């Protein structure tokens, strides 16, 4: 008798080691499947996977109907993915999703972007602090240099915050400015840093942090404890920098990504080229 708990454990193993999904995706799968299991428990439904039908799926869908459409779509996609796996492994005779038509509409919204005045304010704030330090060996100077590099990389590459945080020394040609970024699904793309100022900051940072980079396991961006800089640390820094720059919008690292794409489009850059920079599979 296969139970939902046993099959979830096997499915997560499959996602980690056979599909090689990112830790972030696996964590989301665990959260969604735990919520589905709790629903079955609360409703006193059977835990046997063979006895879970579209009625239970519909009941779960109703129980999460107050969530945002994007969250609902993700949770249903997670459960569907597991049942597809169960069907493929011959653990169930009938996949309940085969007889279901679930369509969840998401409101279409234009991405939030910064205008050039706001972009200039961001750069002015971060460089003003950097230029105020005279002791080039001080922690404050090194921290401000790292902060500048974060902003320069976000705007120059249009990379996702996780892609920036996971950059390694081996992914970067310090001399030429070519950066190899590993995106979603471990897809790789190369972005060329053309701005001399950005390249200069990258070289300065590398000279100062070369030992710390080596000791961290090769990660480019290092926190004050000598470990890899986390996604959340970058988000917090960008949020505080936007406040310091007196920008009223809620600015996140992803806004830099949208801003770069929008400004390139406004300058007449080919949309296929923008697609390749951002690492989007669909135009």
C-alpha cells in the first residue's frame, strides 16, 4: 500500500537527484506537498495514493482559492507533477488530473521599472558612499566596493538575484569581462561587460577579495563572515539603497532586470538579443 507520505519522499528524491532541480524549487515542492497532505488529514481523506481522486484535488483547490492566482497555479502544478510521476512509475492506475481541466487566470501586469532619473539616483548614492572613504584597507571601504559591484552587475547583466549571488570566480574572465551565468534549469548564457567603469570595479574588487573568494569556495560576492553573499542580503541592501536614494517605488533586484530590458527595448535593441541576455526560453 503506497501512502502519500512515502510517495512524496520518493518524489522529492527524484526531483533532487534525477531531475536535478534547484534547492529553491525542491523547497517549494516540499511546502506545497506538505500543505496537500495536511488538507487530506484535516478532511480525513485516505492517504493511499490509489484512492486519491479528482474530488480530493478539487477540495484542495477550493481550500486554497483565497491565495493569489500565481500561488494557486504553483501548488496545483506541484501536485500534478507528482501524480504524473506516480503514473509513469505505475504506482497509480488512473491519474486524477487526466479528467480535470484547471484554468487559473493571472492578472496581466506590466513589470515595475525605474526611469533614468531613479537609476542615476541609485548609482549616485552608492558611489557617493564609496568615494567618501580614504582608508582603502578598511572594512567600510571594502564593503562599499562590494555594494557597488552588486549594483553594477545587476544593471549590466540583468541577471536574477540568485544568479548574481551564485557567481563564482571560475565563471568570470576578469580581463575581458565575459561572465558565464547559470540560469534556471542550469542553462548557461554568457554576458559581456562592455562598460569600462563596471569592468574596473570588478578588477578592483577581485584584487582586494581574492583570498576571501578562494576561502569561500570560489564565490565572487562575499559577506562579512567570509561566506557566500545570500540572495536575501542583496535584496535587503537594494531595498535600503533605494530608500537612501529617496526613491518612492519598492525597488528589488528584479526591478533592475526589468529596467535593463525596458531601456534596451526603448533604444531599439533587437528583442531576440534582449531575450538571450535575460535567459528567457520564450520571447
